[in-house]
C-alpha cells in the first residue's frame, strides 16, 4: 500500500468516525420517536464550545469534557421535555420542524452566550504526528477512533444487555405494544434525547482539537452526520457507523485521487446512487417490514 | 425634526456666505457636515463593521474636539447594514435623500459596496468604500473610491517574495468562499507577470475539517517549491496544521485574510514559519523608526486600544483612512461642495494613512502600491518583518 493511499485512508477514517458518532445520535432518536432531530449538530457544537469555555475557566480537560457532556445532555433532555413532548400527538413532520427551530435557537443562543469567533481546544495528548508506514496520523485521530469504538461497543451492550436499552429497542419496534407491556414511552423518549445529546457532545469535544469549534460548526457536522445516517440506514446502529466511515473515506479518496473541488459532489452522488438502489440505506430495515 | 433639518439644509449655502469672514465665531451656529456611513456592525461580517464603526465614532469625536472641519462640526450618520446588500441599498438611499449627507464612508463588504454604487453614481455623492475587491475601482467610477488593499496586491506581494527566494513553481490551494475565490482568480491572473507557474490548483469547502488529502497530493508533486493558500477563517488554520502533520517542508504562504492573532492562536505551533503579506498596522510596534508609516499606525493603534480596550484590526484602519481622505479633501477644497470634494479626493497625493501612502489619480481610485503591504513571517507565535 502506498504511503499516499494510507494517508487518505487515515484522514478518511478519522473524519468518518466523527460522522459516525453524529449519525448514531440521529439513529437513536429516530428509533425512539421516528423524528429526525435536526438539532443534533447543535449538540456537537455545545459540547465543543462548553468544554472550550470551561477549560478557559481553568478546569482540567477531563473534568471540562465531562461537565460539557452533562450540560449538553441536559440541553437535549430540556429540548425533549419542553418542545417535543409538548407537541406529542402532532405528526412527525411537525416534530421535525420543531427540531429545526430548536437548532436555530440553540445556534443563536450560542452566539450570545459565547461569541462568534473560532476557538481551538488543546489536543488530548499532544500535537506530534505519529508516523505509520510513510503516512502520519495525529494522536487526536487515535482518540477519535478509539473512543468511537468504545462508544459503539457500549451502545451495543446498552441496547442488548440492559433493560432500559431493550425497552428503547422495543419502543422502536412497536410503540403501542411496548406501552402495553408497561414501558414508559415518555421516559424512553427523554432518555433517547439525553443519550443523543451526550453522543453529539462527545463528538464535538473529540473533534474540536482537529477542526476547532465555533458557534456554527454544528451546521456542517449535523448535515454530514445526517447524510451518513441515511447512507447506513436510518435507525440502524451498525449502519450509522458504516455510513459515517464510508462517507469519510469517499470524501478523502475523491479529494486525493479525483478532484478536491468535486469531493462533496462525488460523496453525495454515491449516497444518491445507494439510496436509489437500496432505499432504506446500506443496513437499514426494509421499510416494508415496518408496516 | 426632519422638517427643521431640511430647512437648515436649504439655508446652509446662505449661512456659509455670510459666515465667510467670521468663520471661527460662526462655528456653533452652522449646520454640521454630515458624514454618512453604512457598516456591517452585526451579522456575519461584524468583525469588519464593528471596528470600522468604532473608528469613525472615535475620530469624528476627536476632529470635533479639535474644532471640526472648515469651522463646522462633523456629524456621523451611521446605519447597520448587517452584511446585507438589500439593507445597504435602503440605507444609502436614506443617507442621500433624507439625511442629505455630504459624503459616504462605508460598505464593509464587496457585496454591499457593489449594490450601492449605482445610487451614489446617480446622486453624485463622494463615496469611499471599505471593502476589498478590485472590481470596486476597476473600471474607475467617477464618485467611488476605496481604501483597503486588494487581493491582487496580496498575490503580487507574495510572488515578489517567492521570486526573491528563487521559487518559480508553486501549488495553489483555496477555499470556496467569496474572498478565497476572488484571490485565487487574481493570483492565477498575475502569476505569469512574476514568472511564477502554478502547477497544482486545489480547493477545499468553506466548512471542511480536513485538508490532508489535498496536501498529500501536493506533497507527491515533486515540482512544487512552495504552497500558497488563499483563504479566510478556520480553513487556513486547519490547513496549516495538516501541512505540518503530513511533514511538508516547502515554504507555506498564507494570504492577508488570516492576518490576525486569531490565526496564530488557532494554528498554534504549526503557524511558525508561515509567511503572509499584511498591513503595517499589524506590526506597528516593530516597524523601524525611519519607516514613514510608523507614526500614523502607532498613533492609531494607541488611540483605538486606549479607548476601546480591544486589539486594533486592519479593518478599522480602512475606516480611518476613508474618513481622513474625505476630511482632508474638504479642507483642500475649502468647501463641502460634492463635485469639488470629489476632485480633491482624486487629487490626493503622498498622503500617509494607516493602510499606506495614498497616491490617487483619475485612473486609480485606491492609490496604494505594493509598499503598503509588509511581508511577515510568523516566528515563535508572533509576527516578524521579513527583511
């Protein structure tokens, strides 16, 4: 394998892992409520910005990151409690529009609470690139990949081995039956928003040392994460991860081998092609099964 | 109120006649000279409009405290166009028709400036734009001037420096924003005049978070002797970090778009060794004492920072130059007559502003040359002048 190809692959995997974390957040909420939460990108932004200002206030990085995740989780739960739950019974489209409104609100608030500048975050373990077979990778990229792996494993355990997780899965399969079996659908919704927000915040903190953070960073990461979730199949956990990594790799490879000007065109072209051939994404459930 | 204003405006020529002999005593009785401004004080271009407005307010106050202009006070009529070309048009119409200003200084962005040019041309009001693009003054428009350096000058300054280092084949990488695209086009256009060949031309998206792929491609190209990044915002900082990460060793040039401490803060250690053209204001304190620009930029920096307790930016400097071009022209014309003021602005020669020495002419409505830019290199996280 040439050093050049290896460099593209490493770049693609790093950014792909971030897309995957954001995509997982989309899928969790979609499973619990059929809602596509367009404020997912704002969770990413709040995670990065909150840890930036907490570090600025003198807290050590691990504590600042943990607090930022807690803050974002609370924001996610508040969004569910005060906006989505109020409109329960409304059609899904209405709920989606509510999340779009929430994302604009959160973005505007971030511009006021913090500012509209771009901020750096210190890398977790230094900036010195590590050489791998002629290519280089930043220690922070290893953090991104490692944490994504841990998170995916953790989510698998949560959904397959714990009662809460199973309750959430049950709700996604059949809401009415779940309710009849004594599962509090309302609580499931609350947990799903909290969990998605926490995942988003984690992504925002991991990526900030590489890409910086700013009040509007959620727009792009939210969009790419959404595209990854669609590509992998909305609602599928493994699909979100696969979709994220695939999107990241396609972007890096097309920028390297074809043309940097058309890398987004190529990435989204492939997504369109996949969706035409497989309307429910790479690993999504066939929509026919849902009916 | 507006009726009173209008009567006052009608009466102004008569008052001016009567007061001719006793100018000093009449200062309080006369209507003020109105300087109109429309700036992006809020919105996405607030980093331009905010220091511009603060500069205008500060210096109008100072000029008035020193007795005003032609024995009359200055009055600043400023609107916030928030980076929106439509709003800019509305406000300029209001400045011309209702406020009846004597001159306009403003237009933080190229978009806003271009949108109002037909209005000022038709009404015949001297207008000094604070936006960057070459198109504002090329072709020359009778009533339109501008103070900031252009992106073409930035390209030229960089190419001159490259030539001095025996670099002739370079890779160009630019973002997809308006600033980036415009500068890319200018660099491509003037490159051959300086014997520079652009052997790779890559781009990245405005919000891209990784450019290692594009840079790796350039690293594989053995011809490339230096890389030039035309960009603005977070992109160039990410690119600079990526550049070091993949271990590229050729010189890296950035544009004047990143000439702020923000860039060094974001790119960290990776910024060391980067060269870029920038206004003298950025290195005011380290300019040699015999530098003709030193006095002006140090004074401006001191005034601005002691008043607002924030760092000066080159954008505020553009507003300083715009205001003083107008004020000096009024003094030279001994009048606020719009046509005479316009002629006086156009005949400004050898005037040292914050942006550089202005030598305007009927063919050049900006009047700066390459000496207005300084080539800087970042060393130990700070700007140093390249000798």
